[in-house]
C-alpha cells in the first residue's frame, strides 16, 4: 500500500473513532470541560494525530491508547456522580470573587485573575459597577456568574405581584415550502386554515421559507426574500373590539391588585370578572 493511501485510511479511521468516543463521553466534552476532561481531550487529539502520521510504528496501538483513555474517563465520570469528594477533585469547585459588593482579593489571586479581567467579565453580564453586585462566583468551567443586589435587579411582574399567563413556544408549521403536520396539529389548526391565512397575505406555499404560529394563534411568515417577515392581515373591526375588551379586562384585574383598600379592590375585581364573562359569551360572534 502506498504511503499517501495509508495516511488517508489512518486519518479516516481516526475521525470515526474520535466521533464515537465523543458521543460516548457525552455533550459535556463540547459545552463545559472539567480539568480532567480538558486533559483527556488534548491527549486523545494527540493520539489521533499520531495514528494519522506516524508511519514508523504499529499504528493500531494508538487505538488501544484511545480506548484506555476513554474507559478511564467514563469511569471517572461515573465515579464523580457517586462521590462528592471525587467530584471536587476531578471537576474542582466554584470560587467566590465578590461578596456584598466587596472584591475578595485573596480569591482573585488564587484564581490568577486580574482586576481588568474581572471587570471585563462583569461588563459581559451588563454590570458596570462592582458595588451593585451582591455575589459573584467563578464556576468550575471558568465562567463568572453574578447576582445583583435586590435594589439593582430588573423589575419583574412577580415583584409587582402580577400573575402572568403561560407563554407557549412558537410552533414552526412550514419550512422550505413544506407543511409540518405534527406541529400544525399541536396548535389546533389545520392545513386548510394555514392556506387560507397564506392567501390573505398573498403568499403561495412555495414561497414560504419559514412560518410559525405564536401562542396567540398569529401566523408569522418569512419568505427569505427582501420582503422579510410578512405581518398578519389587519384585524377586522370586530376583532379589534374583542382585543380592546380583553385588554380592559386585564387592566381592571391588575388595578385591583394595587387598590388602596379592600372595598375598592373587590369592586375592580368584580368588574373584571363580569367583563370576562361578557367576553366569553360574545367571543364567537366577535371573531
């Protein structure tokens, strides 16, 4: 066998073996490496290079070495699942860098991180003032996670006591001009409805690059051309009236949560319930 053909066969064999080993070791080898996994990845890569190019030795022994490393790595991963002590040695532990708005200089030195590097990582988390940080820790993967002080955290509906409805994941119902039947059925729609909506947008199914239905039942269409995203057809007067009533009902409920006294709160919530009942009865005719 000629030398160049032998190298091609060795390289292809290495690629196949590395693919199988990576699948066996799991997704952590790609996303977040521990110290031991980092060493394993480098070593297996070097052995694969040896298998491809070192033509003066028995190259099949490289596969034996890769197999040995794989067995050891998988064994240690299972061991770390069972033992916290082994997990601390193999994966390491997180290090607190900031506590109560104060930088822990000793821990910075321990992890060999400069102030410039720390500030850079904070800016990546949209934090520009150290005093705003309640807690910052360097994870085992090397990533720095930050918890802001309560007064500096973004305002959320939960902080205001608002009860928000569940938001469903948008369903992709068309891709490259083809209708995806299972996601379409999960939205409660059928193909006839989909084609009717496309007709209102004056788009043929063949032109659709991507189509999604959100949790409100609205269809968003991407044609992949300069037209970009095609907005749904303008709602009718009845649909606009229904949307306005629903918004009013939601506003009444929210105002009731912030009423000045129990009597005012009960009055607002009562109006909200009555309006909700009216909407439920009139909804089929307003659509």
